[in-house]
C-alpha cells in the first residue's frame, strides 16, 4: 500500500485508513471547515482508535448533512512486542487477552444516542495487532517497566456494522437472561463489571433495552 496522508499519524490510524481506502476516495478531505479521513461520494469515513468524545464537535456540525461511518478497531488478537532502550525488538508474545465487539462500548458511552441518527453508522473493526512497548521505569510501573509506544495493524479480521440501537443487541452474548443486571452481563461477556455497566448504559440510552426495576443485585434491564 502507498502512504495515504499518514504524516504525523499513529501507525494504527494510518494503516486502518489505508485498509478502508477505496479507489476514488478523497483522503484528508476538507469538508465544511473540517478535515475528514476519507470522503467517498458524499460518505464521510472517520477512523478513531480511541477517544470518541473528541469527535463530538465534528459530528455536531456534519452529521445532519452527511452520512458518517465511524471506524473503531478492537484487537481480537494482540501480540506484545517489547523493545530495548535502542529500539531493537527483544521479544514478541501473544497476549492472552482477546477483544470482543462489545468492548467498543467503552468509547461509545460518549454518545450512544447517535445510534438513533439515520446518518450515523459505527463500524467495529476486529483486528490482529502488534502492541509495541518500550522501557520507561518511571511511567511504566503498571506494565513491568514498559509503556505502550504504538499499535501496529496486522490485519482486519472482520468488520461489524452497527447503525441502529437494535444492532447493539447483536453484540450481546447468547444465553443472557431476558431480564438481567450488569452482574449477569459481566459474567456472560467474560468482562469486568465496569465494562458491563458501560455496555448497559449504551443499551439504555440508545433505547435498545428498558429499565424495568431494581433488586439487591442492581438495576434490572429487559431485552425487547
């Protein structure tokens, strides 16, 4: 692939932009006072690897006029690459952690109501990635003396599109009770209670589920 408008970009963002680029797309295109990653016959494609809240002003200005497809990567498979002080690779090991599509809700909590907007589509890119770490004893105490330098795309395994609140239900695990708490959701997802709370918030605010009560375990949510 050629380098497509990748100046000053993080490697993952630049690689995803190249991955989703199609012939004829305008790259880093000016649009109504903003610059968008890709513009395809009026469709805006934005790559956001983290921090959805940073997109709010752009969406507020553009979404009523243009369809927007927001692409967010979730590492379904991740390899930890460690560098030495000179930048040479010393090891590469596969992480036991595997991402799932519902992990996107950790970012979607910034604006879950946008799923009800007819011009908004969220594209979850399940990826294989390298997570590159470099030594930093001062800031890296949580990761054994290393900090994350960058993420590098190996490939996009699958893309899951969510363009309505009902599509969020497709991210939920099979076997979840029709009436559930975030404790039930965390157990079914195999994730933390904190992420389950973020998923439940996105489901509730988008209108995909309803709150039907509370018991000693917490708020009760009901699937349609």
